[in-house]
C-alpha cells in the first residue's frame, strides 16, 4: 500500500528542479549552522560528524569569516586573472608557501579539488615537456583512490564505481595496489611484507617504461575510496625513492587531508617526504567558498620559468578575490586557534573511543585513520574479515540511522572495491570538543548496535 507520506515525498521530489545526488530521494533543507552543528528547516539539529564531505574544517557560522567575506565583497569580488592580481590572492599564496613543506612554494588557484589534481597532471606533463622529455605523459596512481570527477582527474582515480560509466573515455592510468594492510592485496603482513605495495610502483614504472611516466599521484591517507587508510611505516619514503630513481614526480593529493585535518599541516608531513606538487581544496576555505589550489615546488616551476613562462591551465574564477579572502580568513582562524594541534589531540580521543566500540560490536572490522580523519570498516565475519555484500548496504543503513538520530557521517568504499564491503568516514570539524565527541560516539554506537541486531 502506498502511504500518504510516500505520495507527499514523490510530489515534493517532482516539484523541485534541483538535480540532487539521488533523484528519487528527498533531503532535509539546511537552515543554518553553528559550530559542529547543522539545523534543518524543521529545527532538527545534526552533529556534522563528517564536516560535510570532510570540508567544514573550522565548523559553521563563524562571524570572523562572514566579516572577511563582507569586507572583500564591499571592495571587489571579481577581477580577471590575466588583467589583475589581488591582495587576498597574493597574501594567501604567500601563506600557502609557509604551510607547504620544503620547496613547495608556488600556488596556482582553481575552484575544486578535481581541478587541482587535473592541474597537477597538466603541470607534471608540462614540466617534462619543458625539460625536453615530451614522451613522459602518463600519471600512475593506485586502485582505491579518488582524485576527482573531471575526465583527467577521473583517469587518475582508481575508484571503480565512479569510473565505470566513462571507462572508454579514460586514460589507462591507475596501476598499483593500495597500501591496504587490513586486506593486504599481497596477503602479507607488515613488516615481513617488505613493503611489496610500494615496490609495485617500481614494477609498474618498468612495465610502462620510465620514459612514459610523468608522475605518481596518491592521497597520503586514502579518504572516501578506502575509509581513512593509513599506509604502513616506510611506505612513502620508499615511494619517493622509487619516484626519484626513475625521474617521476610525486603528487600528493591533499584535497581531503590538508590544513590540519590529520593532526599535521599536510598528511604527507607524517612521513619524511616532500612531494613535488600538492593538490588542495576542501579545508582551504572550510566550505565557506569554492576554492582549491595546486601548489608547485621550486624544482617543478624552474623549467617553466626558463621556458614557456606560462602554466597552461586556468579558469575564469581562478584566484578569485572573494574566494581567496575567505581562504585567508580560514587559514588565519586555523592558526589562531591552533586547530592542527587540536585535531591531533581530539583525534586520539575519537580514535580510542571508536576502537573501544570495535571490542563490543563484531560488525566493526577495523578502525583507522589519523587526527580527525577516521574510518570504520564493517565486516560480516570476525575470523576471516569477510566483507558484507553490496546488497546488504550496511554502511547505508548505519548512515541512515545516524541521520535519524541527528548525526551525519560519510560513506566510504572499502573491502573488495566495487563488489563487497563498506566503511564510513567520521571526520568532524577540527573545533570539536571532548563532550561533543562523546555525543557523536554515543549516537554512532546506538546506530551500529541497532543495525547489528537487525542483521542477526
Ligand atoms: N581528491 C580527493 C582526495 C578528494 O577527496 C576529492 C573529493 O572528495 C577530490 C580530489 C575532488 O574534489 P572536488 O569534489 O572538490 O572536485
């Protein structure tokens, strides 16, 4: 029987001309946000337990960000980048020089994480052209990765589900297995494995021929396509060694992990490695404006400076004064309140609370992550870590229960990609305090408990 509620929902869906992620689902209407909380039009309160898509790093409704927006809007909101530069764009680029490690000093602004990784791809290819090696045009990456939705960035992404529809249009890029110790693709354990997952990069380069490889791109901590997977010790050091040996640039995709999220400025700072190019987005403005960037090392920019003198990329809104003023205010806020350090400390608390849940709920197979980027992977069998089949939709059920109870968490793929297994990301704003972590974990626990008993 069709209920009145279903009829109402369908009418509501048909009336709206906004294309939403799932066309036959209705979504609450956001009204306002304050700190780690979001409120919908009915007055319902939600803990923003994943900062949206791991974006709202400093929380919602912060007056000093609104002030910075207003001040810039009253001066000038738009200038075109080939006619003018602007004070906020210059200041933010200088700040990013201080935030980024080593000689990663030069910023090219874009508007989304996908554009940032796509620009990184183009810059890497251009670098080798300027150096007289035009055959180096491929960018290797890992299966179980997400670098964006535009065709170039999707070509680099090993996210099976997001690639599927466009595979014939994509470059044949992803190549190596992820450093996924919970389900090691090589059926090994660390450290006896000798980092086979890192060494696979060397084999991939040799297979393709180093003359064809411009760069290797990786998320330092794998986000939505793995559920906060942290590689084993020594992994990135080995990766960088291999990249250097074969003249392959290393691009760190910090779109999700940047700006304090993992308890360091950038997630790659957890290892003794300096990338050649860093892609950033999301936390750069904490969701207050669309802005992303590709940050380039002295080494990579030098041949462009001496050669063509132009980075062949850019968008109408690149280096937009309004968006960069927001980025500047957000990074000032992160610095003023020491949010990177706070993420490290509160992240430890969140992690130990979640690990404790794992002891009580057998469907929780793994809890992992760094700082305030944590992932929980679900399993159907504690002995062999068998994932749930996709039809069971465990994470979907848990996310939906959490939402009913006023907690937002983010879906992540895990297990056997595209076939079975799932995880969620728990990544609240870096401003979260201990009592709020308790509330978040309480709701998450209730939801896991209910879904687990429904599965029995
Ligand atoms: N890179 C990573 C690691 C991401 O997590 C994302 C988005 O989730 C992107 C790139 C793409 O960013 P955007 O959605 O802003 O295009």
